C-alpha cells in the first residue's frame, strides 16, 4: 500500500499534535469504518485534570484555526453581499466559535 507523502506527513504531524499513536488512529478508523468494536486501549486517557486540560488546549488551537479561516471567508465576501444569508451565516459561525473558545479557555 502506498500513501501520498504529503498526506502521510500531515497525518504524522496531527497524531503527534494530539499525542496519539498513528497505529492506534488507523486501527480506530478501521474499526469505525467496518463497524467493529474499537479496542478501548487506544482511547485517549482523560483520567486526570492535567490530561483533560492538555486535550482542551489542543482543541482550542484547532478551533482558533477554524475561526481564523471562517473570519477570512467572511471578510472575503464582496461588499454587495453583506447582509445576505451567506454573510450572516459566516458572521454567526465566527460568533459561535468565539463563544466556544471563551468557554473552553475559562476551563
């Protein structure tokens, strides 16, 4: 089996960012894809507050990136479409992401 080098590199980096093994992630994907029970030993460990906070920090980092992309999308909408449903949806998405980030950062 061969995998595109760019995809493999991105996968490796993402697994490292979330502190999960590549093998565990692939195994979970295969279990989910085939509908078989996933092995519980591959689940992230949320047993301590420190570990939970570490995971939350990683999710915050990802959500900030999503919010930034959504803001860029909204800002790129032509002026004649401001006030349109497209613009309002983008504006609402940014507002919701900001609210979620505020709640997570308070934890």
